[in-house]
């Protein structure tokens, strides 16, 4: 029996969510380039400059934040999309009549958006929100009937809260009808939106790491996009929702994998968590002995500048991994289009670079992600986000209290803290908190706790 296959002809669409019947104005840009520009000039994207990537936000030494990381991922994603488009079109010229030539633009835009839903303080903030509901003060909501709305949370809605996920929140941010915004959120194209959903299933199917792709509030939007693009729906129990990945998700994921792993090593060298020799050893390991010999010769002009040597090695590694991921995609295109491909592209590259990548992962876990400065910011961020979430949830569920009114009055009107349903109120609280920058969240925490006062 032939496997069901997704088709590039339908997977690539310039239709815009919520703007399907709106005539687009005259513009030399493609629809996917317009996606990119909408994101670049958006407030949520600008706020990424003040959100932690791994290390605390920079002092005298500049390291990556969410914004610089997203820009670099977008650059690598564009290369992945362009290379795959060029190579596949050699053998399938009929795809010239589709948007296939614009693969690089679609992936590049999706890469810009992939971290938009992350709350302050990196993964610590994400964990703080989920555990507030699963084991913290938020547990009271599980069987709670709100006297103001007259309803409680369904099982599926409760899963959304206890597994709060930055990826799902990015899809919500881009598609949700916030107050003052027209239906369809940012009005992004279907293909760009589908390309950011790494885990295309609902929270009741969240994997062991708590990952899923869309909250209950956005299920219908994703289902609509999936039907339009011909994304395969997979068998799932009960009323759960589960799809195959859009093929371009693999390229967005690969660009992210390449950048965060390699750039974290470079940042660790700048911060002297890794010595120059250790860093060189990790980066040269991506290459065969013959390739290493050639690269060492090319390092000679940078002999007096250690940082430039690391920059050159890092650029060589990113280029090599990009080419390897292109090859892995091409070799597995049929499995990807049939929804049968398993794992990440980075796990299907050649033995030498894959072994080096895995060594970088082990080093990062042992020497970077658990270093004192990183752990300290995670502890502080966890406390800040837990406290703010608790106060705002209490305000949303007991809005008649005086202190609740004070808190609600300082929230932007785009967040419907007094929505007619309990789920709507809690999600509005999470929209507000996850949209904060690290500095804003810390400042609000200090003010609420009486630790600082506004300038007078």
C-alpha cells in the first residue's frame, strides 16, 4: 500500500491567516519577504534583545541574547532553504511554477519567529510557569470553579498550563486575536506559520520533555492551516490532535541546532569557561585530519588574535554543518514528505561531524549550562516568574480585591485579564508575563515587593 505523501505544490502557500480575502497591495517583495519584514519591525521581536539566551545579559563582554541568536538562526536557515531549493529544482523543474524558489525566504522568516514565545530568563522562566501549575500555588486551579466566570478548566486546558511551552506560545503570539488586533494575529502566511511548529500535536500528547506545538486556544487555527497545506494528520487517541511535521520545520530546527551549539561554545570561550586549546579542539573535531591540516594553514594570518582564530573556526563549522544538513534532507526527502522521518537532521549527518557535535553537547552540559553564572540567573528568574505568575493569577481570579485592581490596571489592554472564561483569563496572564523582557520582569518584581519605587 502506497504511503500518503505531502506535496510541495500545496505545502508552500502565500495565503495569510485571517487575511485570506484581503487584496494585498502592490509590492515588489514576495509574501514571504513581507513575513520577514513584519517580524523584524515587530515589538515582540525587538524585546528579544533583552531576553536571556544562555548566559546572563552582557556586562563588559557581549554574549548572545535571544535577538542575536534569532538573527543568526535566520541567516543559516536562509542558506539551508536556498541550497535545498537549488538542488531539488535541478531534478524537478516543474516546481519552478510554485513557491519552491522562495524556500530560503520562508525558512528565514520562520527562524526569526521561532523564539518569540519564550518567556523571560530562558528555559528557567518556561519551567517556572509550568511548575507553578503542576506543583505550586497554581494547583488550586485544577478543580476550581471561578465565581466570576462560572466555569473551570477542562482536562485539555489544564494540560496547556502544566506543560507551558515556548514553541506553542510562539504560534499563539503570531495567530491569536489579541484586543486591538485583527483576526489572524500577525497575518503571517500559512507556510511560515506551519514551519515554526516543531511539535505538531496538542498538549495532551506532550512528550517526556513537555513539548507540544499549540495550545487548545489555537488548535482550530493549526488544523485550518494543515488542511490548506495538505499536512498529513496522524492517528491519535480520543480527541487529541496530531500531525506530521511540515518539511520546512526540519530546516528551522537544523538552523537552531547548528547556531546554539556552536555559538554557545564561542561564548564560553569569550567568558573563559573554556580555554583556547579546548575550544580549538572541539571545533577542529568536526573535520577529517586532511581538512584540519588545511584549516590550520588558513589560521596563520590570525596568529596574533586568538578570538579571530575561534571566529574563523566557528564559521568553518557552521558552513560544514549547513552542508551536512542539506545532504541529510535531500537523502531523506521522501521519508520527510511521508511523515515517517524520525529525529533531527543533525542526527543524520556523517559520523565525524556528528561525533564532534555530540562532544560539544556533552561539554556544554558539563561546563556551560551548569556553570555558576548560568545557574544563578536561572534561580533568580525562576523566583521572579513564579511570583509574578502567582500574583497575576490571583488578580485574574479575584478581580474584586483592591490589590487585584491595582495589578490589573497596569496591564496593557491588549491582554484580556477579565475574559469571560477562566481559561481565557489565565492565558491572558501568561501572554502578559511571557511577553516581558528580563529587565521588565525584574523591575516589576522589585516594585511589587516594595524593593524599589518609581523615579520621582
